[in-house]
């Protein structure tokens, strides 16, 4: 059974679905109180109600905010600053906009950079001083296996995720000895609404073997185990680690060029 975390608070962005919602459910089961951040207010309220009814008596507070909008991001920063403690920050908000760089709406790509990069950096910067003062805390930046495999049709997405990995690795070095842990979570193909909502073409999804997909709750469980062990970059699942190893020796790029 997981260790109970009564009295600790986690703030999760992108909490209304997918990996963010899986983090919320897992952390509620571990006894964390939660601040749930996402754009969709009704979905957040429903999730907060579900988690608030948990036998552990956790408090789940919804905070509707669009982090690609400066006003929404500032609202979440103020929430963090006003809290007595944030023990765990999960930067999980994100989206994909599939297509060649010159064909995708440039404003949509800038929105992705704002959400994946700027929001994650600003929220980390807001949360870290309190964590350092208390000598404990953690930040999980949800990146992607795409951080290591720049894919055609995903130029901006892959670049933002690569930034999160590099940013997290540098933070880890800066935070040595503070008691604060950071992690870049790099899942592969994960069953989330990112795909169900049609943000990636069905033709591309159909080419992905079923065995490569992972449930969101398994990704979250692997992430939290890795954070407890101090692992800075978490690639959950042996299949994804094999893909990463192949990518590092150039095999994945050759397969892509061959149209496989």
C-alpha cells in the first residue's frame, strides 16, 4: 500500500483528463490535497467532486485557467504564492498540433510554446523558493519520448518537450542538497484524450502497434516510483526504453525515412 500523504498538497495542471487526471486520482489515493488546474471548468468540478468523496478525506479544489493565456497563468501563480505549501507540482498541461511546420497556424504553435514551456517555467519558478525553504518538495514536468525523437509533423511539439527535459536536468543539478526533487516524465504512446479528441490523425494512430500503448495510470505509477528514487528522466515502460535506445543509434530515424 502507498504511503499516506495527509497534510501535503499537490498542484496539477492539465488535470481534467489524461495523464493529469491519472495523477490526480493516484495522488488523492495517497492522501494528498489537490489543486486541479485546467481549462474545462465543468470537468474539473466533476473530478474534484469525485476525489473529494475519497475515503481518505482529501480536499480537491478546482481552479479553471487557460495557461496559454497570460491572465490564466498569472492566476495560477498567485494561487501557488498564496498557499502555505505546495509539496508537489505536476506540469501536465499540453496539446499537440500535428502538421508540417509551415502549414500549422503559427499562433497555434506559439500557444503550444506558451503552454508547454513558458507556463512550466513560471510555475516552477513560483513554487521552488518555498520548497527550498522547507527542504522538501518535487516537480514533475510532463515531457514526452518525442523529446528524444524529433518527428516530422511535430517540430514544435518535439522541441518544447526537449526543452522540458534539458530544463529539468539543469534544475536537478542546481537543486542538489536542497531536498527538492525534479523529474522530466517522458511517456511514449499513452491512451489519453490527446488522441481521442482527434489532435492526431487516425491514419497515423492506426499505424502504431497496440502493444506500444500504455494506460495513463501505469505511466503515473512509474513516474512516482522514479521520483521517490531520485530518477531525473523517467521513460516509463521497457518498450519505450527500447524505442529510446534505438533512437539514440539512429534506427528510428531510418525507419521514419523508409516510411515505416
